[in-house]
C-alpha cells in the first residue's frame, strides 16, 4: 500500500440531524506505534539511533501530520517543531475545521490564541534502548484531536501505513455533546463499534488484534502486533546468516519477549508468549 494512496475509511454518520448551532463534539485519536530492532554493537546501536533521527525528524513528521490534516479535511493554523538532543522530535499543529478569514476576507493564520481550544495534531518520538540487551525500541505517539464534524478516524490507515509498525496501540474517544434543534443532547454523531471497523482488511490480516471497548462511554481501544516474524527484519547492518544458530535462538527470544511485553503491557521475566 502506497503511503500517499492509503485509503480512508470514513465513519458512518448517523441519520442527518439538524443541529442547534455548532457541533461541539470532541473526537480524539491517540495512535501509538513501536518499531523494534536488534543491534550487535555500540556502533550499530548508535547508527540505528542516527537512522531513526534522520527517518523521523521534524521535517518528515511535519509532512506526515500535514497530510493527516488534509485527509481529515481540516486547515492548518500554526506549526511548532522541535528536534531534541541526543535524539527525539516533536511536532504540534493547530487546525480548524474552516479557514479563518480576516476582516478583509483573506485567509488568516496569525490569530492562533483564539483557537487553542479548537483542534490539534501532535507527535512525539521516543528512541529507547538498554545497553545490556541489544534491543532498541523506537516509539512515536500521535494525537489527533478534532472538534465538530471532522473525524480523525479517516486518517487512521494513512498513519498505519506511514510507520509500518511492529506494534500499535490506538485509542479513540468522543467527548462533550452537541444539540439538535429540539435541544436534545447528542453524545456521538457517527456509528462506531470498534476502531477495527476503520482499519483496512489487508492491514488487519497482518496483525493480531485485541479490543477493549467501553461502548456506553464512547471509549474504544485496539492494540495490534504483527503476526509474521522474520528475524532479518529486526537486524541492523547484519543478517541471521552472519551469526550462529545459538545466537539466532537467543536473539529471537529477546525480540519476542520485548514485543510481548509491550503488547501485553507487563514484564515477563521468564515466560514468552508466542
């Protein structure tokens, strides 16, 4: 699937209802991804971290978030970026559902403070490793918060395709309420039973998926872990042909343990889940 052509799965709206004033519902998607890698030496670990910093610097992350803004049908008001030393990056974008106009009817981007409570998209990256294990983990946290009719779920498949993660954790929640013309409160304006409803079928085939949903509170949680495990995909600067069969077994156990602990959210000192 081409990243530029990742298809959006649009949330199915409820029967069209006439609202009283503006749609005040807040819809938030938290997308959390992990990339796992094994490095044999300090030099390889340093090279992997440098690769991650190049691959996911603020310029690349800004490009991804700008595309998310286009997909959900929002407009960019302001962008703030920060690259960190020795590693990591953050990007924050303020967005609005409709283009702001100045008194002379021209697009306006300098009245940002009035829209801090409107909508935003942020990303933060967290490269991490422990010197004893050889396993490196890169994490990116993306939050897409929208207000009104636009929904962050339409950009979910683009985000999945942009990172090609080993593990993903996704949370979606709808907060607040809006009113119809009779004054009746609406606490959600589209059909949603699971985040999985908005993930492309070919993507779901690649992952083991677990749902934890609180339907009455409009809280949806889905986590995913790749089904296929190809050891060579987790090496940096070498392959399994370069190491002994004993090392293959040991490294495989380390990597699977790392992935299982992240996926299940608990430490597994002496057990592995396959």
